[in-house]
């Protein structure tokens, strides 16, 4: 297979990856989690906790980055004519695939973006995670090449396309008003203005560049196109450089999440395969949801539900170990994804 | 392969169809390659095919004959 790269697009994708990596490291400096200054899945888990869907107070906060990324992307889409309400492509299946994706993410503690950030922070366990992610995407591309499809979406009403934005706007109001029924941890978050600014710019860049931490590997494996993969590479490099400049590098020392090589690998295999079936990483799903894609919005809600289940049923990596429940969820998730893969192939 | 100003992009409703179209067209001797969908083009699956403008009529005929649904055709 001949390797190819689109030079002009690559510059933009690299710029977006650079901003994501540097922005995440700076937000960590200002108070966001270590090696996870921006993480769509972990922040979705925190939102689920804030709304009371799980009870781990430490992981409960209405993360403004998620809201800002979505509204930044929506703004870019409206200005450039890319806002297109669409949906109806295996909607319920996407919810469950998103949920399974979360089981893998929280068995390891890291969505594709946070795997890159953990590597950039100096966490050696991230290498097993990246290998697993690549394996999962590799398996996913075999399914894609053999006809896997969740079906095409159809244009839908503007009300449908804006429902997710309405949900996020309500979350933002709750964050500002802080009613008693919302759980907001006072730990590990950057100042609101910094989170909104970084998230907003990242949303615009993500929408304009199609930055996707799964799509990069998928395109490289499937057609030898390296354009999108540069986003992941530059995310790691820029976060690493920024971490060094800010004195928060911890080279060779594992700080958060699982360090078990086998279970890190398998957990991220689930994430890679599930995300390939969904057509993109959680970050890309959030951007697409902001553009009016209700299937992607459902995938994000599936991630949130999966996050809550992971902490309620002890599937997640907690107290320095992955419980038997978590290991069973990873294996069961992998099996269910294989079944979904086999039964969703086009016959023509 | 297509130069900067004479390339055309065709998108489909899934990865499988992009790969199938690429294989079919290559078999017919048409210069075609599957690439990541450029930034200005929307594609459900993130990839598309690129071919020369001069081949467009033949490409369309082959794809339609194979009963593959075209999502969109654009300038590169």
C-alpha cells in the first residue's frame, strides 16, 4: 500500500493536534486532572456524576470544556455552512456501542485523546494502551473492509439537530447557578474562563480540520493516508513539550489509571474497535453532535451512561486495581462488538 | 494521478463502498485512489475516491452499473 498525505490539510490537522495537546497541558497546570487536561470521556463521566448518575464525588463536575467544544464547533459549522441535522443510522445500537466503549475507557482510564496525553505526561502504561487502541482499530478496519456499516443517516429536523445543544446549554446554566441537587467536586478543575476559551478554540479547530484520534489510525491502516494521524502525533509532542516547560512531566512514572499491560491492551482494544464502528473517537463524536448529527449525540450519551455504569458496578479502574467485574466487562464488551460486527455487514 | 486542478472527489455511504469502487475502477484501468476526505468535503465514513476529471463520465457509468449509490461528487 502506497502511503499518502494531503499537505495543506495536514498543516491544519497538525495545528489542531498541537493546540489540543498544549491546551490540555495548560489546563492541567491550572487545575484540571493530571494527564487529562481535556478528555471527552472522562469529562462526560464527570458530567454523569454531577447529574447524580454515579456517586463518586471526586469524578463529579459539569465540565465546561465539553460545552465549549460543542458550541465552538457549532459556531464554526454554522458560519461555514456545515450545520446539517441528520440521524437515524442504527441509533440504539450506537448508544450501546458508546456504552461498551466506556467500559474499555474506564478499565484503563483514558479515551483515545487521554491515551495520547498519558503518553505525553511520561506514563509508560500508555504504550500498552496505544498498542491496544491500534489493534482494536486494525480489527475494526477488517470489519469495515468486509462490509461493516451501521447504515446511512437521513436529514432530520432542526429541532432534532439542536436538542443536544439545548441539553448542553442547560448544563451550563446548572454550572453557573449551582443548585443543591447538582454534585460539583471542588477538586481538579481549571478556572471557568480558561476552560471555556480552550474548549471553544478546540471546538472550532476540530470542526474545521475533522481532527479524530481514531480516524488517523483507521485511514493509515485502510488506505495508507496519514493526514489525520498527524493530529495524534502532534497532540503527543505538543503536550510533552508543554508539560516539560510547565514542570509537570513525570517521565517513566505512572500516575493515573491502569498500569497492567495485558488489561490496558485489551481495554483499549475495546475502545479502538467500538470507536471504529461509531466512525470516530469521542472527540469527533462530540464535534459531529455539535454539527447536528443526532447519531453522534446518542453515542456521547451512551458514553455517559457507560461511564456511570462503570463506576456503579465497579467495572472501572479504582483504588489502584481493576476488579474482576471490570475484566469481565472488557471481555464481554469485546464479544458483543464482534457479534455486532458480524451481523452488520452489507451483503452486496 | 489527478493534478491540483483537474481532480474530482466522489463520496459514498460507507467505507466498504469506497473500497469497492476503488477496486472496480482500478480493474477498468482508471487512475483512482482512496484518500481521506478533504477538509472542505463532508463524507459519512471519512474517506473518498479521487480521479481525473476526464474520467468522470466513465467513473459514473461503472459505479452506477455496479449498483453503488453515489453520495456526492466534488472538485478536489
